[in-house]
């Protein structure tokens, strides 16, 4: 098997399981000797912020001298981005090695899904690499997510909002039930900003499991974003004020990350305050308000639901300084596209719609009436590479470009950048 054939095999697998359940991956892991039980972990769920929070926690733990595994999704350019040890991506050779081992034990008539296969590879790799701890991000939901076979030292729920409603339910309470499904008996739960309805569900499920719920956001002394400060005085800024920690929503993620680290310290883990501050400052969050060019200013952000887009809008609206914002937008058809576009339409007068190369992507032509209903001038360009060239050729020095709507779009634009387009 070559790396290319492995990626092709992945694309042929079911992306989302049509019959939710953990039985299939549980059987495969048992045949492999239960690698998920061979390392301590932190488990992170949430509608928004879970990837950023995972990256921050992993960076802090690395800075404290620990050998850290990190499992996140989706990847932007290369599948190997999903699985890291010590800040380095898994190699294609290691990926193929573990994929072959899994292929030998999975049921060919009921193969693992895309995400189950990726998760199993991560667990095998972390066990083989003898990581001190792994930071594991949930793929979707929590209760029936493939990652939910670990028993972590700390569970984290960053936020709960309406997303993936066709899989998780159409109310906050239903989605909270799914995400709180990661809570394990006696394991502390660190939460971010949750609505009253969501917090009620989390607290009830935690009580049943005998787990304490901790809300570190109650310890924030100020929710300023210029620069952000928590009790620990953590914050960064950049030439445009675009530092990844320099926004209110990332301040919340920082605080939740620190809260999770504090729970580890209570369990005897050696993590200094200096490691926390340095680790946070070194955290890399690609595709999350990521500046890839300063003049004209180009930002990549994978916001794909109204809650995430509102955070991106709040970040940008105080930094545009009179400059015109253009938005290159591409999303999955099952998202609340109208709600997402409504948020960003408040600070832009130009949408360029395109579609990532996925069957699930929304047709850019179908987005034109939505954008125009908000009074925005709109264009549709079918291919991402063509859309990127169109935008770059028409971007003025005093304009700002936001690439958003999907991490898949962000990944394709990153490929364009790496190829010099």
C-alpha cells in the first residue's frame, strides 16, 4: 500500500457512520490489545474551540517536559496533521504501518469508518511511542464518537451550540446530552461558556457519574481582548493585533485550557506557571484566525457555524480600521449557511462563493440568492483554485480578505499558497 492508495481508501470509506455505535471500533481495538488503555489522556469535546483548546493544552504539556500525543481533526492539507507526538506529525511510513495492522483485523464486510480508522491509528501510534499523555479531540458529539473509548484524567467541554443537528439533535439539550457523553465516573469535567440549558444537562450527567464540574471562566478577572488577560496574565498580540490569543473567544479557550492543566496538577503532574505561559504563547492554531499575509491582510478561519462566525466577526470588526473586507466563502451544504452568512454580512460588502472539492459542499451558485438577500454584492466561482486566483487578482492593498466557511476550504487555499498560486 502506498500513501496515495491509503488516502484513496480513506476517501472510499463512510465519512459519518450511518449506524452510530462504538461496537465496531471497540472490537477492532480489542483485537489490537486495547492500545487506548496504554496511555493517560485528556478528552475534549465542544461545538467550537475544542481544536484550539487541544493545541494549547498539548503545547503547555510539551513545554513542561512531557512527551505528548495530540489527535485533532480535520486536517487542512495533509492527513498526517491529525496525529502528532512531541509536536511532530506522524510519518507516512508509520501511518501505512498501522493502517496495514488494522486492515488485518477489521471485518471486511463491516470496515471501520474514515474517522474510526484515523482514531485507531492514533491510539496505536501513541501506545507505540509511549507518550506520557495524549490530548484527544472528539470528532463529533461525544457519546458515540470513536474517541470515547478512552478513560481520561480530565474531560473538557469547551462549548455547546447548534451544529451537526442531523446527527446530534435539533435542540441545545439534545446536543448537550451527546457531548456530555464523554463524562466518565469520577473524572473531573472542565467546561467553557455554556448556556443555562446546556449546563443543566452537563451537571446532571456529571452528578450521575460522580464527577465534579469545574468552570474556570468564573475566575477570569477581565474579558478584554487588547491584550487578553486571565489571572495568569496570558496574552499575545501581533502587527494587526491578530495574535491567536488576542481575541475574546480565544481568551475563553485559553482559560479552559489552563483549567484542564490545573486539574492535572491536582493529580500530581509537574507543570510550572512558566510552562503554562510559554506553552500558550507557542501554541500553533492553523486555520483559526490565521494571518497568512499582512499586506494586503489575508486571514484564514474555518468558522462553519453562526457561533464561530460571530467570534470571527467580533475579532475583525475592531481591527478593520476603515479597510474594506472581502469574504471568500465555501461551506458544506448541511450547515446553517444563512446563519453563518448573516453574521459576517454585518462587516462586508462582497462575497465570493466557491466550493471545496467534496460531495458535501454547497453549490456556490445556490449561495448567491442568500448573499444578495443581505444586500451584499456576490460572485460565484466553482473551483477553489480559480476562486483564489480571482480574489488575489482583484484584492487591493487597502482591503482585507477573509477565507472562511469550512476548514476544507481553508485547507485548499493553503495548498494554493504552498504551490505559489
